[in-house]
C-alpha cells in the first residue's frame, strides 16, 4: 500500500583494516609489512625448505650480502686466474631462495623469538635478524567489526524495512573485493563481523563474514604479494673459451653488414662469444598486487524510503495477530483464519478478509 520514493538514500560505515596500520590513510607502505622467505637449507623445516620472516631492512641486508663479492671468495674454488669472475659464473646464491612473499602485517605479530645469523644453503649471513616460521602454525588470525546502519524509517514504520528490497548491503574488503550481503541474515544484527585467516607460507587469505551467530559468506583471495629476487649472471668462463674460436667469424659478419651472423654464428660447434656475454636473469616469484590492498573495509547501505503515511485511508502494516474488534476500521488480512465451520465457508471467509472489509 505504501510505495517507495524514487531516489534511494545511502550510508557508509568504515572499519579498521587488519593489515598493517592504515587507520587514517588509504595508502600502504612496504616498509611496514613482513617478508616471508622460503630458503633451501640443511636446517629446513618444510622438507628441504626453511621459512623465515624478516622486515625490509634485514631483507636488504641479506640481498646485499648474497650479491657481494666477499661471500663468493670463500666458496673454495681453486683457480689461478679470474677466480672471482669464475666463481660468479658458477655460483648464484639467490637461487637457494625459493620464494619471497610480502604480507601486510607487522613483523612484531609473527610468533616466535628473533634469531640472528641466517644460513642460505652453505652461506651464513651473520648480520641478518629474522623469525623462523612455526611449522605447526603457518597462519595468522585477525578480525575487524563494522557497524551496521539500520533503515532510517525502521523504528517508526516497521523492522521489515531492514531487509530487501527496502535495504541493500555491500561490503568492500580489500583485497577480497565487493561482496553483496543478504539483508535477511543481518536484519537483527548491529555489526558485520569479519574474520581473516592469512597463510604466511603462500600468502593466501580466507575471509569469513559473520552476523553475530553464523557465518554468512566465505571468500578466498591472495593477500601476500610475491616479490622478485634476481641476480644478473654473466658467464665469464663461457665468454673466455668461446671468444677464442669465434673472433674471426664475428669480425667477418660485422664487416659484411650481417649483425645476426655475428650474434648467432659459431665455429666448431662452440657458441658465439657474443652470445655467451649476454647476461641472463635468474628470478624468484612474480609481480604483486599492492593496489588491491589499498583502502579500509567499508560497508555500504542503500535505503529506499516509504512515502509518507496516510493512516486514515491507507492504514499501515501491523504484522501481528489481532481480533477485528481490536483494530476497527478498514482491515485487509493475510494468513489463516481460525474458525469452526465447513471448508467452503472457511474459504469464503478467508477470501473476504484478504480482499479487505470495513469493521465498526
């Protein structure tokens, strides 16, 4: 009997992100998160891989040490000339880091005691601080609550306005996306409760949405961002041995304006010296998703208001069991009529009150 107005009203509730500290900002900082590395090690706790967590400054110190010349001079290779170059062509310390994932949580939230001195295969970097990931608990749990706004007319016109089609609810929760909520499951709730489970090994996350009694939604998304660790390798040994056999062929190809021949040409089945000198890139991981983590969780409400009441002629929904004498005037009722009579008479009376009648 009461249609809604054409233009809906909107309201927004904002929660606090469980990831790092974003209370008053939309932005995230990689300096605030934690890096989880999977390292091939003789001390591995997941097969031959050992997972450890560290902050950005310690990751930088680790990469600096593994890419420096000093860590390679102790590798034990005995050569009289070009020893450092030879070692660099044979050794790639970063290949023993199997994975590197940045997770938007504080380093202090990682359980366990801090250790100093990290072993990567047979290399030990003494000035790096980190925490070992506990193999029995490779995940973290967080929660956040968002206040639920009720329909502005629900108190005066009826609680049914807190459900569809008069109310719509959408939850935006980075990085899980935008989730439409069933209003019938939240009509009696005052909050939307969000529980997040983050796998610290893979970076995968699970979001459970709860109405205070039961879970209403369950979603999965990639929370951690894979970080690339790379070392450009130059095959000094290959370059030295190949250049001797191919220098003549390369020169003739260049002089004959055939640069492709200079790159691909080979003598005696030995690869070109130019080919051997092209750096190769060794990588771990792939590009991340920092943009999907930006922002706070928000709950969006859409309300359609009813037109003003006109009780004299149109009345209003009662939604209660009453006798006609208790609510005189025009009555239009739904539901079953309780009376002792033959079935045809009961059907006739049911139809009469459903179509409406005037009682005085």
